[in-house]
């Protein structure tokens, strides 16, 4: 058995447990949509960060290889 909470259309009180329950299904759907969107955005940010770190590492590797090539040419006298 539920009783309406005064001045709150979306709230009811469970008379057995005395818990106050929110019955706003549209609000719940909006919350779930926003939560899922936030999770997706966070995953995309993590992926972007990981890709950037990989690019930075690749650039560092390329730079080191170029330095090695220059050093080899210098030693060979070319």
C-alpha cells in the first residue's frame, strides 16, 4: 500500500516499510540516458589519451632512430 507524499507529485510512501519512493519514470530514464552518455564520453577520453600517449611514444622512437642514423653517418665519415 502506498500513500502520496504531500506537495510532491512524484513521491509515494510505502506504508509497510515507511520508505519514500520516487515514481518519476521519465526522470529515471533521463538520468540513465545521461549516465550512459557520461560513461561513453569518459571511455572516449580514455581512448583518446591512450592514442595520444602511443603517438608520443612512436614519435620518441622515430626521433631516437634518426639520432642513431645521424651518429652512424658521422662515424662512417659520410
